[in-house]
C-alpha cells in the first residue's frame, strides 16, 4: 500500500484507517478521552509509514485545544521509527509553549523501539494509567 492511498474516517472520537480500495487493512484506531486538564489519545494497532500521518493529524488536532496530551500506547501492536516522528514533533511543539506530552508505554516490542532509538530520555514516559495520573497531578 502506498502512503497516499490511505484515507481515514472519523467516528465519534475514533479514527480508522483503510486502504483506498476499501479493503480493511490492519487499522489503527485512536480513541480520545478528555481529562480535566488535557486529553488521552489511546492508540491501538500499528504505527508505521502508512499510519504515522494519522497519528500526526490527531496529535495536531489535540494540540489545538490542550496543553497536556497523553498518548497511550498500551494497545499498540507495532511501532517503527517512522511512527516516532509525530510523537517527537508533538513533544517539541508542546514543550515550546509550556505544554506537556506524556507517553503510556506500550508492550515490549513497542518499548524496544523507544530504547533502540534513545528517545526515552527525551520524552515523559510512564508505565501505566496509575503513573499517568501521578504525573498529571505533579504537572499542575
């Protein structure tokens, strides 16, 4: 599948990617959950060359309204280095204006990409929802 062959449909706080011919691929789903002081974007599926633009769009949309964004990767099944770009770019944009991006770490194969690329030192990564709540409170 070519990157330009990807389209998305917005469904009440969830985005699903399909190939242009309508056959469903391994879709990425991004569900949002509002917090008192921000938003959580829960990503399930694969973040790769084909789906990174969807992640980028959803992060930019969230940045328009929130200074605190959490990206929950606990249901992300695959992440390649291309998928890190929208996360790192969002982190930079938010930090430049005093905002904060938090990452709920994913399964071992996703954590490994973070470790191999060395980006863990540049991001606010938490283990789970409990640690996310603690980190949010410390931000206020």
